[in-house]
């Protein structure tokens, strides 16, 4: 009897050991935790949330159009599905295990699309991810869409173009308020309101760089502003801070020499991590500033940026509390355009319950958008060049250049900046001839 009990106990231990070994083998496989899809004008982004990095391959198949993703030694934690309202390109998702250990996922498409893929290391709230971008053959390139969005003024006067960048989007939600408000959503609403107000004003047109819930890499945002030949780039955000009591709006420009404060430096660091969270394959040397030289031409751009920022900050003070009473500066990637004046606006701290409540109010968002539009209007009334509605409708003085005059002396005499003087007269450089008639822009 004892022998039988001993044998039975031994068999139970062996069975338990085999079971544990089996579980260990299963746990040794990678796992797909979730599947998420984002659609935008540049295509559809499919994101596999993984518990570890994987080996994978992608196959394109025709008749019907399909994209197949094979993930080695990978299992599913849950069934995969794509909501029909998330994309028009993907009609269905199928999956199964092949060769015993590998997961095959098949995306049925209603049009031919070129897949582009890369793996992302953990960043922010996300772990390992496999990103597959499906780009339809007939997609209109971003540069062409931007050009189509810019319309010529019917009066023959050139319109001033404002590139409006709603921060974050898609994979990157930005900051999240205590009540669950996503920064990416409220700043897009403000961006849309701002465009509506600018388009209703004479002599100016707004161009939205992000029109929906999808991600655009930081460098591509300011490149699109350049493609639009924008006169001003404004990036809209809603800040977050560990102390929920901190609130109010603030305005930033690019710094060539370091941040104006520790808070500005930390904010720039957080905003610059958007590419890691939103999903960008980083294969460049690292710092974009090494390839975008901040030379004298950008120094002029920074002066225009500072002027616009002052006007925006002043107007924001009319609709709510300002966190900073002066314009701040830091090394924001999104502001690195060498030739487009660029400003980043934090319309409030979404981490503050009162600011979050305000940002969820359509009335407050309209007030913020109106304040930004008025600040832009003030900026253009001083800086817009000849051939624009603003130049034709501002009170100006004229000055005849005399022997020995310089732009610096003339600007000082009339209490205007050299760059405003250049812009009002379409002057590149410092050369002026005696007898020339200069338009003196209205003072600040």
C-alpha cells in the first residue's frame, strides 16, 4: 500500500513537472497583446502591441489584395479585430497559427497598398510595438495636399499663410487630464476653430497640418509648413505638470543657446519625445540641429517668431490666466524651421482640473482660438510685406533714403526693428540706395 502511494505521489509530481514545463514553453513565446489602427490622409497605420521584440516578415498578395504579417514564435493574448469606423482600407482581419509556433495575421484590403514596417522599443505608456503603415497607391502626397489647401487671394493681393499644427495625434495622445481628457483631441478642436477664424479675416488663410486623429512626425510638421510657404507656424498644445495646481497658458519660441528656464527645458524634452511615442523609425544621426544650421537667416526668423509670440501671449491674457508673463524659449524640434517664423502655444495645463474643464468647454476653446487669431492679426499688421492686404491697410510712413543712411539707423530713428523694415520693403540683406523710398511699418 505504501509503495502504491509512493508511486502515485511520484506520478503526480512528474505530471505537475510536465505541466509546468509545458507552461514554461508557452510563456517563452512572444505575445500580441492588442491590435490598434489609425487612419489618416497618408494611409492606415496598424500597431501590434507586443510583450517583447519579435522576428517577423511581411508578404503582399494580389487578387484579392492582402497584406500578410508572419510573427515568429508568437501567440495571441486576445482575438484581433479592427473596428469598421477606424479605416476604409482594411475590410477584415484573419489570423491563425502556422508551423506550430508562428502567428499569421492577414489584412484583407479593398485597394492595393504598399506596406512599410518597423519595430519600436518601449516608450511612454507603450511597450514593444510592431508598426505597419499601409500606404495606398493613389494617396496624394502630403506636399501636394498642402499646396492644394493654399488658395490664392481673389483680390490679387497675396494672402498671409498660417500653418496650424495640432500637437500629438494617433498613437501619441499627449497629456491626459485627471478626468481623462486627451490633449490631442482638445488641441485639434482649437486648431479647427483657429482656422475658421483666420479664413473669415481678410488677407490671411489657415492651413491645418493635422486634420484628424493620426500622428505626424515632428520634423515633417515644420516641413509641411515650409511646403505651404507659410508666413507663420503655430503649434498648439495643452501642457501637463506633476503639480496639479499649476495652470495657465504660455508661449514658446526656439532657443539657439538653451532653455530660458528649467520648466521650459523639461517641457521641450517631453514634447520632443513625441516621435518615440507616436512611432517614427529613427535612423538619423540624432540631433536635427546638426543638419539644420541656425545661421543668420534663422536669426531673422527667430526675431519674427519672438514678435509673433509677444502678440499671442498678450491676447491669451485676455481670456484666462497666463502661466508665464513673458515669452519662453527652449529647443523644441517642431520649431526648427530655418525660414518660417514658428511659435509653440500651450493653451493651458490639462493636468489642472480647472484648465481641463475649460478646455472641454467649446465656448472657452472658441475664446482661445479668437485670441490667437487676434494675436496673429496684430503680428501681420506690423510685419506683412508689400503686396498683401495687411500692407495695403496699415498706416505707414514713407522715407527717402539719403547718402550715408543704413537700415539700422533708419530703423532706430523710426523705432521699428530692422527685420520689420526689411519685410515691409522686400529687402534681403542690408543694401539700400540713396533716393529709394522706404515704407516704414507701423510701430509696436
